C-alpha cells in the first residue's frame, strides 16, 4: 500500500535571514521527504532571495508571499485561496512572534487545514512582547480554538506563555 506524503506548509515572513529562518532551514534539511511534501512560504523581500534558493536546492518548494499585517486583505485572501487549493495537512508558523499572525491562523482554519502549529521563541520580558497591542485573552483563544500545538524553544518561554499569557500547558511542547 502506497501512503501519500503529508503535505506540510511552513510559513515564515522574516524580511531578513536571522535565527527564525536558520532554524527553519535546519528543519527542512533534516526532514524526511519520503514521508513529507514540504512547502515554505517566505517573504518576497530581496534579503531572503539567497535563503529561498538554498531551500530550493534541498528540493523544497518555495512560494514567495508577503503579508504586511492584519489588514493586508489582498494577500490574506491570496493566502486563503492557496491553502484551499493545496489542501495542506499541517501548517507550521515560524515567526519571531507567531501570535501576531492572527490572519494567517484564521485563514488556515477557514481553509480547513487540519493541524496548525506555531513556534514561540521570545521571552515575555522581551521588548517586542511588550509592544503587542492586543490582550493575552485573544492569544489564549487562538491557542484553544485555532492553534493545535505551540512549540516553545525553552522551558523559560513555556513558563512565560503559561504565566503571562494564560496559555494552557497542554498545548505547549518544549524542544
């Protein structure tokens, strides 16, 4: 019996190559392409061109799409249509602040993506976390109803997600 490959979509919108994109590259490099059919959506920023080329050399399908915030409706609709057409099994969001990707998560849920993952890298006392404008209750809602699993890069990040953002420990895995 031939099993179909699991369609995996990585979403990374960094406009420069830093830790987030390097981590994603390492994941793609080690990914079993006999079992998974990976696609990476990355920013169309010119600083990411060489990064996108290195992913392609690994045999990874790369789509260049930039969503410039919550109100970039044209790109959000384009992303939603892409998700519906491709019928991915898993969406894994790789951003420095994945919880700021509310439109991405909602588009994936509405498009019927069965599993939605996110990775959290920032500590709660990081300056960017304090700039977040919306309530931790929205993040908690996202985790409970939209995001199936959150990957924390350390126990300190996990503790932050639990204590400062009220996210249930059951949806957090530390790697």
